[in-house]
């Protein structure tokens, strides 16, 4: 029981640390001048997400 609770806190904490790490990586890459490339990749991801979302609409 206590192990399950601790595991849950560990998972939440690890996702938080992972998110902060990705944020820091993005800030570092933007500081080094890779901002336009990151913006291009973001646009591609947004378009792909929209296409997949339209494909997931139930037919009928």
C-alpha cells in the first residue's frame, strides 16, 4: 500500500523533472540560435497532430 503511494509520487516527480529538462533544453537551443528550426518543427508537429485528430473522428 505505502509502496504504491511512493511509486505514484516517484512517477509524478520524474515526469516533472523530465518536463523541466525538456524546457531547459529548449531554452538552451534557442539561446544558441536554433529558434527558427524549433519553430519549424513545432509547426510540423501541430499540423501532424491536427491531421491525426481528424483521422480519429468516428465514422458514422
